[in-house]
């Protein structure tokens, strides 16, 4: 049975001298997904994407694209169905946006009418006749995306596409990326070091830290790790813990608090009543939640910069 993954890597590894930047990566990107590739700066995101695109040769491991293992014979043919925007877009500043796209359209051998369509998609129609040297940073980023979309590829790989954009530009880029699978049947891999970015764009996520893939699943599954707990602080934590056990709750001791899973209000009221009846002073009761940021930090290491 054929895999439903458009990209699969097996033990993908990249080493520069003694430094291993990517370590035995098993990456799986489902067809039709927006796959968020998330990790701190320097974690190995760009290196991984460059290997997938054939811009860097792996030290070890293999890459499967469109259900075929990539090799020297089929690499160019497979990459024809791939569009990419890695780091900052390249362009001829003395030419207009439309003229830049005409050059790429000729090189790619795709229909000329695609230029009008991609300019419409990235909302650069009004600036098509303007020299790219006079484009804003956001307009240049959108032109780079238009170039990546020119052949309407099956797979689009974007490395930090919202870098340098203002808030309005970021929101527009997010909306555009989210629309690509349903509107054009394009599977998207988008990298970022910001969890908030991926949370608003992706439906699947892979988290890389120091070259290792430390998490891979749906975004909903990652959200499910955001636990809600009740924290109790009393004058007699041991006695309170024993009383909670009698009521079917195994509480975890953390500093001066007892922690247990969130339950309904009536059950919490009953527990508080029991504590007071046993002359256990209840100093504080609060709800705590493990945020996505906390989960990300626990997976990637708190010493890493976001």
C-alpha cells in the first residue's frame, strides 16, 4: 500500500566536520497538509529543507518525494513538482516584478498565463510594472512566493516566510499559506522558530532541536498536551494528600502545592468541604495550565533562544 506522505526521510543526517547538524531524521509530511517545521534558530531546519530540495547532499539517510526515493537519476524530475522559498528571495532589481516572473516562467517552461494568476494570488497585480528594487521587504517576499508558485507545484517548501514582514503582511501570508492545500491542492512545508506562527498556519507539526526531531504529530495532538490542573496549598499537605486519595484522587506534590487533574466545580467544592471538616487549612486553590510555549520549551530545552 502506497504511503500517504508526500515527503518521507529515513535516518536523514548532515554532518559538517565533527558537527552533526541533522541527526537521523524520520520526517513524514502528509499529502494535503500544511506541515509546520518548528525549532529554535540553529536547530537544523534550513539544512533539512536544503537536503530535501537537493541543495545540500546528505551525509547519510534517504529522502522520498512523491512516493519515490530521490536519487541522481530522478532528482531533477521530482523537483519539477516542487516550489521553494529558502532564506531571502532572489530577483533582478532593475526589472519589474512581472519581468522577473517572465524569466522564471521561461526557464520552468510553464504557461505564460500562470504569471497573471500568481500575481493575483499574492496580491501584487498593482505592482507588477514596478521595478523590484523599489519594492518593500514584504512585496519582495510575496514576489518570492509568486515565483515558487509559478508552476503550481504539488509541494511548496517555505523557510521562515514571514521574516521581516509587518503585522498586516504576516497575517496576509498566514492566510495565503492556509488556503493553498484546499484551493490548489498544494502540500506546504513551512519552517519557523516561532510557535505562535506555526499554531496559526499548520495542521501538522514537526519540532526539531539540536538536529533531532523531538516531536511529530498533528497540531491538535500537540494541543492535547496542554494539561489543565488544580493546585491546592494547605497547612498539612500530607494529610490533604491522604484525604484526596480517599476521594479517588492521586495528587502530585510540587513545592508547597498538591496538583491533580482538572475536575468539575461540584467535585472541587466537595473536596474543599472535606478538607475544612478535617481542620486542614486551605490557603490557596487555583487552576493551572501547561501552555504550548511551555511544551515547546520542554521539548527543545529552555536554554535555547526562540
